[in-house]
C-alpha cells in the first residue's frame, strides 16, 4: 500500500485491506503528515426518549500532522493490521514522514447506557454509513450514505423513512423521503467547499422515532475559522492576568484519605477574582520528586469534581491538579447539586454574557491560570513539563489555557467546546454552548457576539505552538466537528488528530489510547 503525501493524500486498496479501505481521498493539511487510519464499524440507534443521553457512536480514521512543509513524498505502508501502537503494527519511515495503517472492529454503546426498559421502548435501529470507511472526500466529490432501518431487529421492508442533509447540522442542504427496499436505501450529496456533510435519517413507526447519523468530511484541514479576533484581545487578557496576580495565592490544603498508599491527595482551595474561590484536587506520588505536572479540566456539569480527576495521573508519576469549573463544594448530597442546577448554575455557560467582564467563564479561565501558578510554584515540579487536558467544555478550556499561558508545554483536547461562537453568522454550526442568541432582527445579537469573541477557543488556538492532540467525532451535535477543525487547523506546533466518523459527543477508544501514550511521552515518563 502506498500513500502519496500531497495536499490531498490518496488511499488505494491493497490486497491485505481489500474491502476495508476503499479508493478515496484522505485530506491532509499543507504540512507534513502522519496518517493513522483505523477502520471501525458501528451502528447508531437512538429513540426519542434517549436522543439527549445517547450521543456516542464509534468509528474512525486517525489523521495526524506536524509542522513541516509538505514536499510530496511517497511512503511505504505496513500491511499488518492491529491497533496503532501495538508491536504487531509495523511502521516504516522515509524522509521523515511516518504512516501506519491498522484496523479494529468494536462497538461502543452510548455514554449513558440504555436500561433494559429503555431498550424495550426503542425498537428502531438505523444504521447510516458513508461509502468510504474513512469518510474523507475532496470538495465536489459525491458522498453516498448507505441507510438500513430495522424494527425489533428485522429489516422494516418496503417502507418510507425521512432524511436531511446539512452542513454539520446547520442549514438545509436537501431533505426528502427515502423509499426503503427491504429496509435499505442510499442518499447522496456533496459540498463545494471544505466542511462536514451530515446525513440524518429518521423513521417513526407508531410514533416512536429512531434516528441515525453519519458525516462526510470534505477536506477538513482546509476549514477556516469564523472567529473574529478583537483588536484588544491580548490587552484584555493581559489585564485580567495582572488583576489575578494581585490576589495572594493563599492556598489551603486538606489531606484526603485514599486507597493507594503510593500517592498523596489533597483538597485544594485558593482565592480567585471577585471574592470567589478555586476548588481543586491536588495529587502526587509520595516523595520529593521532581515530577512533571498536568492540569485536568472537567466537562460541563452541575456538580463539583472528585479526587479521581487527579489521582489517575498521580499514579502515573504526575504532579496532578484537577480544577472544578464552579465555585461550589464537592462531595455533597445529590439534592445539593439538583438545587444548583435550577438556581445558581441554571444555564451557567450563558450567565453574564452581556459583558466581557461578567461572563461566567472569565472566572473559570483565570482560575486555571492560578492553578498553573500554584503547581509550578511547588518544589516537586520538575520545571520542564506542564500539560493541560480536557474533553468537551474541558477541551475548549484546555485550548484557552494553552493559548493564554506560556508555561503550558503540551495540550490534549478532545471534542472541544467554546469554538467558533459566531459560526451561525456564516451558515455554519456554532460550538457549545451556542452562547450568541438571535437579536430582535433575527440576526446574531451584536453585543453578545462582541463579548463572545474574547472567549472563543479558536482565537486562543492561534497562539498555541506547543505539541497538541485532538479528538473529533464527525457526528458530534454538541461540539460539531467543523468547530473543532477550525481550532485544530490553527495550531502551530506538532499536532495529531483522531477523527472518528461515526462518533458523536464522546471520548473515543482510539483517542483515549493515543492520549494515554502521548501524555506520558510528552512528560518524559514513557518507558
């Protein structure tokens, strides 16, 4: 198997992968690329009652790139299947470019698994897949989505289903009725510019709606951001950090008992802007160190964090800090958080969005800066490695941290939120939390749009030069892939991206494996 590494790499069938990787395009950036391709199969099944809970599917191609000029080179590939990184998957190098191909078959259930009762209420199963396993296309090429609909495990026969094509969930690029033949049909479409073509299919027997999704990526490494950089962006954030620097660190540590006698864990609180407090956990191996450091930032929730956010990395040899997004107590009864959900934390990602000084994430972002202040002041820190990582909300805030703080040495960001807040103004999706509403004239509210520009992770990504990895799901409706590529394409350091064609808003198995290995390598802990 050969890949000619040009601006758009072309994959051809090999005898070892016949039927696994079809003739098709795999887009790369204009930089030198490490291409890791995995073929995964998965079915998607969603009912009306579980759509909000069940956003996780698995699939995947993995494409990685680093910052060196692409010179159009030919690379030999190993035909040995297997998970990337395993000894059985041989990798060959030529002229500084690495390419590996592996395959694996598995199914990942939804992030919140359906109970037996829920399954009984969800008899519709809809599978939607692209005609290319990697779901990568050139602009102008036709993508064909194969659809299969089952009811109680059996093809529905000659029925009708509905479909809609969109630009990664934004707008309407075509919709209609599918005439199913023995439960099967196809839908075709194309894009005339870089982006994600999403196909959504639904079938509603007896009022119970089943939903299936697939995404086709059209030259995604050419997707350009919509985020507008304010003229005083740097001035604003430098002023915020200066204000934070005036606040004494005054860290309060409280030991936390835990089962692993090889690490130490502490509950940590520190003052933050506006009289608020930072709530965190610090964990480290016993002993004086020195240790590499890592900051973990959680995804969206209405609760505090637990020690587990920090202990896992401590067990690996890190000086580990995990910072909560909210100024609330951890370890409280469920009723405590249920009340916060409908009171103080109600719609918190949009609180204070009318002014850049009052927006909710101002305190959060500066809290992460203070966390780095604290960790890098500890005598156990090795003074070399300061990694940041997170998913979803945490993925977006990790981008912000890496772009705002020069002490960060590496970044791991999975399905990041807070990207391309003004995407809807360009007919594209906006990233979570879709902070900019429509104004009275039906257009994006100009005042809030201006505020959001200071909090767009894409703008922070422009400043990131350290090594980075990212995970993306092509059918992510929460943090759409388009918004993720907007940030990824601006990263200026060595970078890798794990693309899962049939994954929604989730932490993919392949990304997890890549991240675990990569983080240890970045910290100098890889044996």
